[in-house]
C-alpha cells in the first residue's frame, strides 16, 4: 500500500485547517504557503473534500475553508478513503465480499485480510486532533539544557 500525494496533501491541508480552526475561514493560498504545497494542487483536492461535507466554504472577500466538524471527528482512515479510494493492501480486498475466483483456495487471503484489518483499525483510530496533540507534545518536549 502506498499513499499518493493526493492523500498526503489532503491530510496536511486538513491538519492545517485544524491547527487554525479558531481563525475562521482560511484562504487556500495561506494553506499552500504554510504547507509548501502548490495552490493549484490543493484546488484539485478541494472538490473531493467538498462533496463529502468535510469542509465549509465561504466565497468572496475573506473567503476560504474551514473544517465542517471538530478535528476529533475526522479519522485519518476516513480521509484517506475519500482521497485514495480503497486503502486495502491487495486489490482482491477492494470489495466485500472478496470478489476473486481463487478466494476459496487462496492460501494468502487470510494474511492479506489480517494486514488490511491492522491498517484499517490503526488509521481509523487516529484523528486530526490526535495528530495535533502529538505535535504539541513533540514541541513541548523539544528543549535543550
């Protein structure tokens, strides 16, 4: 499994919005500058997030984006599934039930199902708020005597 640039950048954009949730609507250019991501690339990600009610948008002067819900309501797994589609480690697990002619005799299917469960459980257990809290802990413990 490899997460694409689209998935990684969407996650970074949403973390940025979570960090600045008290600043109102955030312009895409500000997110792009802070994150070092092209504004044009972020513009390609926005429609995916808008269709899923992840963001609130405000057009015009002082327009921009903000999270539709609090950061603890967004899991990394849900964000990646929105941007990546399936996050299964093998294609045969993209559909439930497994749609593969060899599934009955597939000796590796239990391995892939187990790996998929571990990946899914982990990504669904981490929220944007968790990532923010981890960053605060890292910064708080970054001192030299």
